[in-house]
């Protein structure tokens, strides 16, 4: 296999202990290039830790994490991360446009091209006309859009998202779910999307990896055979959606009352 048809992300029998406590136990799964994989599990089961391993901020004690077949050694420009805490992810003294510009500056995009690129990215995330506002002047949903635009400016092959919509109201959350699905569709971007919301995971994912806690381990991996583009009403009423919901919630019930 050449590098390009290797899985974008591989967890290969990964375990991690911190201070003699097992955090991650023998986790194996892969994310194919262009696939949208959601990871769900209770608080503390190691979701963020798995993302940190993909960028090399946490190292397994056993097993290996690979990107496109290569063992992870550290962060690279090809991987972008959208954090849950948008308040701290943005620089408050830079405007929305200025925050997006950061990624372009880092990529060495010529100054003359930056303004057009920023305008089209802000437009893509629904922030046309808001480029000159500071994060403190934007709502939570708008700040999260800025963070997403900044990640897209990186043109990442792999997009990692850590409960990116967790702090938003239900309507904003649904809008952003549809936006992110539309933005990555057809771009070949690989997405690993962490959430504790089972419905969100089914709605967005090509597959859902369900984790158990203490220690974090894979409980089930489910294929989501819902047609795309998805629709907030009809997809959520589809028998396949309800079937998966049943499977995933039943597992939580079983692990809560073994
Ligand atoms: N640097 C660290 N030192 C000690 N314990 C840690 C460290 N990082 C993570 N842990 C522990 O590892 C476990 C997994 O943490 P992690 O943040 O990955 O969970 P999570 O699934 O992302 O939780 P949440 O849904 O609350 O964000 C937790 O029990 C946490 O306390
Ligand atoms: Mg977390």
C-alpha cells in the first residue's frame, strides 16, 4: 500500500496509563481517508486523550498510533483541531479575520492572497460581514465558526473535533452540524469527531465508535448507513437512525446496570 491509501488514522492496540492508572486499554480502530468517524463515550473515558494521541501530545505506553501509516511523532500542519472551548481557542485581541489570518500566516500564504481567502472562508462558515469583529463581540456559535474557519484555512487532511458544539444551544448546534457536514463533503477531509451526544454522533458519522470508561476501551463500532446529505428532520426519523440509537443507548444501559 502506498501512503495515500493507508488509513488516515490508526489506533493499533493502544494503551495508556497515567500515574499507574490505566486511562486507555487496548484500543484499536481505523479512520479511512475521507471518512467521518464519531467517537462517543461518557465523561472521562479518554476521548480527548485519543485526539491528543493523534497529534502526538500524548504517547501510548503500548501499541501505536499512525497517521497515513506513519507512527505519530508530533503535530503537523496537515492536522487541525477544533477545541470545545472556543473562548480560549481564539486570540481576543485579533478580529475574526485576524484569527483566521493566523493559519494563513503560518502557512506562508502571500499577503496579497490572504484577504480573499479569509473572506471566502468566513463566508463558508456563515460569517460574511463579521470579519472585523473581535471574539468578545461575537456569540458562542459565531466564535466557534471562526475557529472552524481558522482550521479550514490550514486545508488539513485530518480534522479533529473535540465536542465542538457542546456549549451551544440546540438550534445553533444543528445549524453547525449541517455546515460542517456540508463543508467536508467531497473534500476528502478525514474527520474524527468527539462528542458525548449519541444523536449527534449518528447524525454526523459514517461510523460511530462507542467507548466504555475506566479504563477507556472500545465497546462497539457501528456503521451508519444513512443517506447523505442528511436532514435534521427526515434523517433523525429514519428507521436506521432509530435502530442505531437503540443499539447505542442499550449499551449505555447495560454498562450502567451490568
Ligand atoms: N494529564 C493527565 N493527568 C492525569 N490524568 C489525566 C490526564 N489527562 C487525562 N487524565 C485522565 O484520563 C481520563 C480520560 O480523560 P479525557 O480528558 O481523555 O476524557 P474525556 O473522555 O475527553 O472526558 P470529557 O467527556 O469529560 O471531556 C480521565 O479520567 C482523566 O482524569
Ligand atoms: Mg474531553
